[in-house]
């Protein structure tokens, strides 16, 4: 089946007339053809967003919320198809794929409910005759560049706040997972969203993303992806005076103290590192264990990793699906080879031998120990099912190791000591802290974002989303 761009309320063929096959990472099955668009298609979408902005801005919050609520209901009614298409194109397991599809519904519902929340503040003036307050205004047309690893949740958590606060949208989805965003566009179309309010252009980032970032009518850019691409986008956007929001990489640590429940800590490490095949910016990639329980933890972790079932993500009994593409799988394998020269391989590190997996992009869950702090596998984001295991003599050494990274997205600790948990919350140089839970995992009502080189500061999701998608207007009103 051939799918089209969504521009100005219409499904439109790309000006190039060219399409790209969307393929399953499990077995290479064809999932449809999506546009390989040109800069001209993006320009048309930006013009549509600009034209639609004044009328959309003038709608009440409740009127805008009604469209989000209706789109959420449409997605929910089709959740089986939406979730299974996500699983087929991204490779997430059944539980994770269906969970993400339902999460997109929840995000739309959450931001629809924000239509009834306060927008500003009333602040006392030094002058008794002056009424002071703040309000918020939308930015205008905004550009969204979204990744393949959360192909429906991240697009929706950018689109929903942008729309409820009165902006119009042009989105460039990831090349590898276009169908998930197609379902969102279809839901908005069926919800009757006014023409031009949301626009979607499929195509390569070097063409569509570049044009979106430099287009003069796009007032802000929100990007999630790699640090290398993010920094390039950030510089381009700043040069053209755009507001910019970047969510990028992570090298997330899990500390396991000697007082922790060993079995639960192992499950937290396994889930954080190996779910989604490790393809999360919040995935656990470093596990730092206090020396008193190191050997027991290591042995149980390796046993669990070896026992994880790998295979077809539509089979609900499988724990690990494929990497999203051959290039992604090969990049992980390359880093594993680097790790073999730097550290001790305890398990995994290969392509599974099962014949039925040979047409997919699978990697065994992998654990290393004796990893130097300056090793590449200790410092670089791998984005695959790989754990670097470390031994620490005590909490102080563990937290020092945890913070020894350019990234600062997420961190977790396993402990039954409330004092140590609170110390870690203060000491961890990250934007997200988990106590006795995985480094991965967020809820839509809470801010999401990191420190250091993981983010540019402004947070996504929750009530914090308003900070990026609006500007504050301060009002002085005096009596005559």
C-alpha cells in the first residue's frame, strides 16, 4: 500500500513522485511505501501551517481540546491496528508496542484536560491602582523532528502540547517508522482538525529536516534524536532566531547497594537494559554494584540474560525483539567488538543462531565486566542490549562513577536505605531519578528531560511543556 503526506488537510503525493519501502526489522516484510519528499513539499506544509495559525490561535482552549479528545478516541478505537503496526515497523515486543500505542492516547487526553488549567499569574503591584498579571501566547508554526525508537509516543507528546497551546504543526517523522505517525495524522484528519493545523511530510532528514529547521515561517524546533544531529540542528535554529528544544542521548547508570533486594535489583537491571532491545535514550547501560554483593548479582544477571527469549515481537512470549534496522544492529555489534578488546565478555555479543531469526536484525543480550572507566563502552551511547558492569567499594565511589559521563538523562538506585536513596536523589547529575525502579519509564503528567549533553534545558511533557510552546506576556493595567 502507498501512503501520502498530509498537508493543509489533504493527503498529497510527494512532488518527487518517489517513495521508500517501509520494512519489518523482524523478517524484512514490506509494510507499505512512504513518500521521499522534497524541500518543496515541506515549504507547502509550512505555508499551510502559517495560514492556519491565526484562526487556530483564536479558538478557545476548550475548542482546541475537543479536537484532541476526539483524536484520542479515534486512536483508542483502532488501538489494535495502531499497536501492531508499531510493533511490525519498530520491532518492539507486543507488550511494549501496545503499551506505547495506549500511551499516545493517554497523552492526548492529558493535554486536552490542560485546557481547563490556569495559564498565568496575578501578582501584586507596588501601585494600588495597578492590576498586574501574566498570560501566555503561542509561538506560531512549530517544527517537530521525531525519532524511530518511540514512533508514536514522542510525536504525540510534542504535537499535543503544541496544539493545545495554540500553535500549528509541521512534523517530520523518522524514516524507519513512518506508519505510526500516519495513524496519528489519520486520527486528526478524522477528528476534523482545521486544514493546515497539523501537517506531516515524510522523507529524509537531510532534505526535509534541514528545510524545516531553516524555514523562516517555522518559529521553533523540537527535536529528539542523536547528539550529533541535535547539535547541528541547534546551531542552525539559533542562527535563524528560532526557539529550540533538544532531547538527545544518555549513558544511564543503575547503582545497586549491598542492602538491596538482589532478585528485584536484577530484574530492574534486565528490564532497563534489555526491553526495547536497549533502544531507549533512558535505557540502563551501566550497572554499578557494591562489592559485597557484586559476584552474586553478576551471576544472577548473566543467568537471566542468557534465559531471555528472543524473537518475533508479535509473539507475546518473547522478551527481546530485533534492532530497528540493519545499520542499527551492525552499529551495536561493532561496539560489542570494541568492548571485547576493552573488557571481559560474560554473555551474549552475537547474532542469535536460530534459523527463523536470520532475516531479522537481532542481537543477543550482552553483559561485560572489568570495564575501565575510560572504555568506549563505558562512555559512548550504544543504543542496544548491552550492559557494562562495574564494582564499587561503597556508595561514594558508586555515585562518583555514575556521574562520570557527559550525559545526564536518567539514573536509578536500588536500596532499602531511605537515607541513601535521598542522598542519591541529591547527588545524581541527571534530570530523571528512579529509586528501586528502571532508569527507563516516564509518565505523561511529569516533566521529561536531562542535564549536561542529554538536553538543552527545557522540559517536555506535563505542565512544563507550556514553557517551550508559549511565550509569557506581562500585563500592567491601570485605572483611568
